[in-house]
């Protein structure tokens, strides 16, 4: 079992190129040409905590845009599951499929977890703010799913 070692502020964000819910390729380098990117990792689409987190980010898109910030969610889900999640919850940002969890590993968020008595490797719910220079500006690691969006907005407002 691997313990996680997430990247920290000042580290260079790993380049990624993943398929979104519409089976389109999304690359970090392209996104960064236009704005900073909030890369949030979540364990599984359509589960209660992940749904609350995604809905709040959906509802705050206008606020995030004011801070020149684009959201992408990354999980190990297949594209079909991501499309279903987006449609059901009317999400307005890219959900990226990291089925081999290579991107999660590169960010240091894939590793040992314990949930309901089970032990396994999986994605840890962490969020990175990546500046347009490709460096991580902030690691969000202290939040609850229901207040994640507010923690992010408070940080951006104070920046």
C-alpha cells in the first residue's frame, strides 16, 4: 500500500492529456494558455460526496471565472460514467477520465485508503490551483466536500 505524497505549492504541475466526458482531449498546457486551472481529484462520479462537491463548483462557475480560474475534475471513472454524471447534474466544466490513474499518481494523490473497513489504493480528494506558469500555486487539502468551493473562493479572493 502506498502512502500519498501530494505535490506542493511551487512544484511544476505534471503535464496531462486526458479525455473528457465528451471524449475530447483536454491538455493542461492548452488550458493554461487562457487562465489558471483548478484541478480537483475526486474518487468516483455520482457518489454522494463527489456529487455535492461537483454541484457546488457548478453553481460557482461565474465566481470562479471572475478569478480567471477554470475547473477540471479528474477521477478514475470511464468516459461513459463521466458523461452520465455531467448530464444528470448539469455540470458545466470538464470531467476527465484517468482510468489508469497515471495523472493522479503524477500529482501524488493516488495511494492507500481505508473506507468502511476496506483497505485499497485509490484517489485522495485533493485540489491543486495551477498558475498560468504551470506551477502549483496552492494545494487544497483541508476541506469537506460541502464547503470545498468556499475554501477555494476564499483563497482566490485573498490572493
